[in-house]
């Protein structure tokens, strides 16, 4: 049998041409994944695998954001897992670049886009603190805690100590809810107020505490909780 038939090179060439001609919107989600997988698994029809992965993980974004261990449990080899994580890393780097060189507060939607892409589909709760200078430029983005599926230990004194070390003028706290619901819990609200009280005597502002979930995000400042 001809190689162009067995390896699907004609079909892939058509996908490639649509991608190059029409851009990202020229391919459906399963076609994007199919073509990406084809780069890691040559000479194999990757369409069925692409469709299975999208169904199993719940879409393109959660697939790309899945932990390597989860992808391996889905039967993917190391080269395929690496291809998916490269795509995720490139997307996150592009989104992060949009917030790197501008004051955060004047580029808020870009920040939310980045945080949503990076944290919405994480299977465990993670907390990060964005440290800003007096011009509200990002000087450090640090993950400070990682916990179970629904809780994580956060120590206010560690947040304050790190802010002092970095000479931060302001902070933004961000954490995710693996449940998908971005509404702040009572514990989230309590922590936020404790951080505000600890930072106020030092002249450090807490601009916001953002909660990220698969269903969207919540700003405690927008909700009137700060």
C-alpha cells in the first residue's frame, strides 16, 4: 500500500494548508490536536486519538493543561505528552508576555486571561502571589502553596515576609478552585482580610484576591470584599 495512504500524508497536508492559510481558526479543536499528535506520532492516523483525548479530558484547554501523569495514565507516550506540554507552554508564554511590560491594573483582562489559562483546570489547589512595584509593574510571580483537591495551607506571615524581602509595594493573591466554582469561600475571605491587616502597617497594598475556576473567575475587590 502507498505510504501516502498509510500515513495520512495527504490529509495532513490539507490540514497544514488550512492552518497556514486561515490561521488557528482554520482548524477545529480535534484537528489542531490531531495535527499536533501527528508531529509526535508519524505514520499513524491520529484523528481517533485526538477525539478520544478531547472527550476524556473535556476539551482543548483542560487537555493541554492536564498534568503529565494524567496524560500518561490516558495511554500517551512521553513524546506525545511532551508535544502537548510544549503547546501549553507556548500559549502561556504568549499570554504572560502581554502582562510583563505594562502596569498590571491597566491591563487587568490580560492578567485574567493568563491566570485562567494557567490555573483553571489544575486538579489540586494552588496559591500564587503577584508582587508589584510602586508603578504596579510585576516584579515576581510566585506559587507559595500547593494542597489537596480542595484545600491548601497558607501562612500570612510568609506572604508578608516575602513582600518585605522583595520590597513589594502591592500584592495580588490568586488561587484556584478545582471544583470549578470560582466563588470565594468564607476561608478565602478570612485569609484576605488577615493579609490586608498584616500588610497595612507596612504600607503594602493588597490590590485583589482572585479566585480561578473552570467556570470563570471572581475578584474579591469587584465583589466588594476588599
